[in-house]
C-alpha cells in the first residue's frame, strides 16, 4: 500500500511539473524587435528603385565592395509586415545568416547589390517581389515587407571574402 502511495505521489508531482512547464511556455511572450516608425509605407526621403523598392540607408558601408548574384552574403536582418508584426530576425537568434544572394526573393536580389559591405538599410519590398507570387511558400507573409538589413560580409563564388 505504501508503494502505491509513493507511485501516486510521483505521478501527481510529474503532472504538476508538466502543467507548470506548459503554462509557462504557452504564456511566455515571444521575443520581438519593435518595427520602425515608418513601417507602413515607403517614407519620404527614401530612394525608390525602378522596381518600386524603397531604400533608406541607416549606415553607409565601405563604398567599394558590392555583392553580385553569384556571391554569398552574411547579414543580420529583421523583417516586418506593414502592420508592424515582426516575422523573422537573425538578430534575435544572435547569429548572422549567410545566404546565396542569387537564391533569395527578387526584392533582395534587386536591393542588396545596392549595398556595400558594412552598410545597413531599411528596405521596403513590394509583395510581388517578396512572397506574394511564391506558391512554394504558402505560410510566408504577404504584401509589402520591410527589412532592416546589415551587410556584414560578401563571400565571392571562389570562397574568398571581399
């Protein structure tokens, strides 16, 4: 009989711990980075490309090293929808990301080559240059997206950095 009480006590303790764990992680707020004040639309003063992409530089780079579609880029980035909801951020993960520039959304392929190494910019990308026409990404955010991109490094096709 004492053995049954011990087993029952352990089961109750496990259930309490499981419920506390579930409640804590279910109710914990997700980390987020606040959206820029001008997230809703391309602001006055931003450069607008022929493709309708808005760019506002926050920090100038070296002015010499610009990525091409054949390069890989190492960046920090955060992305928001125009309602201010953040949907992704390498900064929150604490690690910059490295991508082949030629394999990204069209808006990045058209805007990131305008950035030199070390620059940081806010970029407004129309939905048709982001995920609106990407049936392979049904859960991706739709409409105009806003990115804060810092170009940390450029890795040329041969593997050397510029």
